[in-house]
C-alpha cells in the first residue's frame, strides 16, 4: 500500500475468511491516512469468488481493486485506475 499516491481517497476493505489468525493485528499496521479501513468477516464459505463479492458488497466505492496478500501494487496505482 506504500505505492498509493492519495491514500486519503482510498477505502480499504479487508475480508477475514478465517484463514489468517493475526489479521486484526496485521490490519492495524496499515496506520492512518486512509479514507477508511473496514475489517469484515466472511463465514459463508465457497472459495475466493464469494469472498471477493462479499468484500465488494461491503465497500462504498465505485471502482474496485482486488489485492491479495501476495500482490505488490505498482507505484501510483490509485491514480492510474480510471
């Protein structure tokens, strides 16, 4: 997330699907400056697709970027998305 130019404009939705035991602690490391950080829990199962859909339904945004824990976003990714 360090590569975001305008973090104050970005809402971050973190979906806990039960796989990460330290997700709450890790999400606190994001720090301030973000427009909003939501940590939501998904318990319905069904794999990655339903989990992503749930996360999107919890967002207030109009543009979605899905970033998994093993992904590094490019510099200024937030302004490159149109």
